[in-house]
C-alpha cells in the first residue's frame, strides 16, 4: 500500500512560548488554498492558566498564511470562546470558502470536565478572516470534525461530520447532512430530526466496533470523486490505541457511496515529533489541499505540533481504487500476453545434430513483411548456436533453415553463443549475445548488413567482447537509435539491468562497457534477478521494455513490462506491478528448466505485439497482446516516487 511522504521540514508549526494562547501546542491544522496564498487555521493550546474555577489549558483557533503549502507565517489568534456553548474552548477547525465567505467549523467545548453533553460543533463565519461576522452552535448533540463541502451537491449545501465521538463504548459514525439554505445549518430542529435517523445518513467507514473513525480534512474534489482524508484508530477503547491516516473516495453526486478506500494506514506515528508530546504516539489528519500534481495532507502530531505529508494525487487514487478491488476484479483488468494456440512454434529436430536437444530464447526482427526468429539451439555437444525460422504472420513458421546462421568463432565463445538480441540501426543489424566459455559469460557483438541478412549471406563481422573478462555479464542489446548523441546498450550483471552510454561502438582497443543501474530486484515477483527481454520498442508514450524476473519464492521466470522516458531511458516512467506472462502452460512447466518463460525478441505487426520466448529452456513459443492496451495499462501504473 502506498504511503504519504513526510516533509523534511516537519514540524511546520510549533508552539510559541511568547504567545500565551499558543504556548502549549499548535496542531490539527486545516488549510484552504486561495488564489494568492494558502490559509491555515489551527488549534492553539495555551499554557495552563486560571480559567473560571480551574487551572486548564484553553484551546482557541489560530490563523497563519503562506505563499506555498509549507512555510506558514503571520500567526495570530482568530477565534476564541465567547458564548456558553464554547466557553471552555474552540478546537480542531475546518475551513471552507463558499462564494466570498469563509465557514470555519470547529469543536465547541461548553463544559468542564469535558464530556459528550458539552462537546458539540460550532461554526464561525467571516469574509475577511479578521473579523468574525457570526457564530452559531451547530449540533445539539455530541459531534466533532464537521466541515462544509466546498460546493453544493445536487443543489444543496452538504456538511460532513463525526457523531457520537465521546460516548464509549459506542463507536463513532461519520455522516452527511444536506441543507437548502446556509442558515439551516444551525437549525436545531433540522439536526434533531437528522440525528433520529442517523443510520440513513452514515458514510460507513468503520470496520470494527472496537475502532474509531473521524472526519479528517475537508473533502477534496477530484475527477474520480470526493477524496476524504480521515482518521482511523484501531483498538480505540484500549490502552494501546493505534492512530493512523486513511482515505476514502466518495461518489461526486452521492458521497454516501464509497467508491474505494484504503485498507491500511497511509501514515502511522513514527517520527519523534509524532511519538512525544501532549498525547504521545498520535497523528490526526485535519487538512488537505492539492498543489500541482500533489496532495498535501496536514495533521496534528502528538497533539503538540503541526506537520504535513504529501503524495502524487493520481498515484494515490489509482492505488486506492486498485487496493479496494477483489482479486477477481484485479485479474480481469490486468493486461496479459495471450499464448498462440499452436505453441510451441519451434522444437528440437532430432535429425539435426546442432539442434537435436533444445531450441529456446529467440531474438526476432521484422523485415519486409516477415518475422525472422533467431533462436538458440543445442545438440548433444551442449554448444549453443543460433538458428533461424521465418514467419509471415508472426506465429506460424513458414520456413526453417537447416543449418545455424551463427556459430562460435573465437575462443571466448567456444562453449556457445547464447540468448541473442538483434536490433536494426540504419542498414545494419546488430547482434548482441552471450559468449560462453568455462562457466563465464561475456557480452559479444557482431553485425551484418540488412541486404546480406535478407539474402542469407551470413557475412557477420568478427565478434567483439565488450564486457570485462573477470565479470559475468549477459542479456545485452543496443537501442535502435542514439539518445543525446550516444549509443545505449542494455546488459545484466549482478542480477540488475544496467544501461551503458557509448560515444561509438569501436571496442578494438579493449575497452569495456560500464554504465548505471536502471532496475534491480525487489520484494515483488522479481526478487532474485532481473534482465531485459527484447530490445526496447519506441512508442509515443516512451520506450516499451519487456523484462524478465526470477522470484526467490518459487524460482520461476516471468515477464513484466515498463515504460522508459524517450529522452532519458534511465528514467522509468511506468511499471506494471504484475507479470504479463507466467509459466503456466505444460510446455513452459516442463523441459530442461521447468517454470521458465524467457524472451529475447519481439515484433510489432500492425497494433499487435508478438513476444517470442523460450519455454522450459527447451522450445520456442509466442504470445501476443494489443500494443495500445498494454501501453494504456502502463500509463495507468506510473512509478511511485
């Protein structure tokens, strides 16, 4: 599950000892974004002072503003107790602007000690955030965390609030109320009738009666729905409360309809300023704004200071929607390769000594309306060579050459030429493959003209080893065009995908490729090692790279997909979180290495991507997918920063 990223400048608001009214704490901020500035209202707690018949810390509401979402200044007291129903404090404001008027809902404390009969909701109305024009008691019953949605829903004003927050062991409830007129929002008769029918107004976010749920921020409108950031506390009635911040996506025209929600906390207490303070190990969300592509979530930490955390809004919403779906729904929406019914398309030929045992791991190149499939072949000698088969439709083999088109020629590859990838640059085909000798693997390169290749004149250039002699390196290819004036070579060493940038392809002086890491294993299905499949394919959305990965859990090879930036292929734009092909077919789960799908080549014919792969290290198979559909899925899975 995605997490919020805390600002390194946290806490963004701390108590000020020289201001008695906020010397104790300043927390639970709510932020409204105006055209020229960000406006914050927050709960300010005084140092302990004599107050009526007791010495207590009194809560009032402070104001601050900022040109950006983080650096708030110009602090001053805005709202303080004036009426009996709020005389012991004004807490936890939420600010909304409708037309030219700001509505600041807050928790009003009408008695001490605090209890359900004196903890209610009040509202302050102001046009200039300097003078309070009106104040009203809103709810005649126990409630907190109220806020006005920033626009009407179906022609009515909408208030969302938390009810029965202080009546243990009864759990709290979040509900929504609608009003025809602004002044109806503080009409006790309307509220009493609403409360009598509370079950009809609930937004049911409570998972367990031992938990506590409360409204956090004013809901943020997105194209997907209203995004409600809320507090969710597990084991609320125990001594081991677990505070967290969660989110729910609500329908735009009916916020009682929950479209999707988080399944776990987006943020939990961890930092020192969240663990120690007036109420240790506490975080409470109270504000949210969109700035650029990001959502900023404001929260109180340890009931002492104010903090902020952020996340890319679209990534968050996509993550919420995905995490809310059932396994069946997720699997239906995933994009996978579809196997050809006639698989495997290339199998060993017992009458050919050079390919009598295994045919696997094929490269592919589409030339003049035909797919040339260059596959690795092994006979009884165990030495790998490269064979060639030709297909007009990309699936059915129309011709298969009786002899290998590429064989070992130098000592560094005397035990085999393995797992080739082929790329066209201009009128030249570049063959990158693994040179195998005495258990060591190195990257080799050879070229041939397109005309010679099509004429089957196998005049390959002398092979050149381009990786260090003491290092195992393999799974290499070159991109079909230069990027920023340099050749881009992919390879795999230390179980990671690397990218090398080369001014030229002259390695005659014995130099080696180096580079930077593009991608490495993690805890997903590629936890052991990763490597490229076919050379990247250029699309308008980025470079499409199919890759393979091995899982430590079952040691199976699977294929995945990612999109690289067109101008900077070291930048991964999108990455599918699931494999697009897994070894499930009988010919994939048998052979020399059961549980293997290993690709070295692909071709695009019209809008269809053909992926050629070794199945069980024994045969060659092909699977296809709509290129447009795969790219759409990738664009919906941007990399999470």
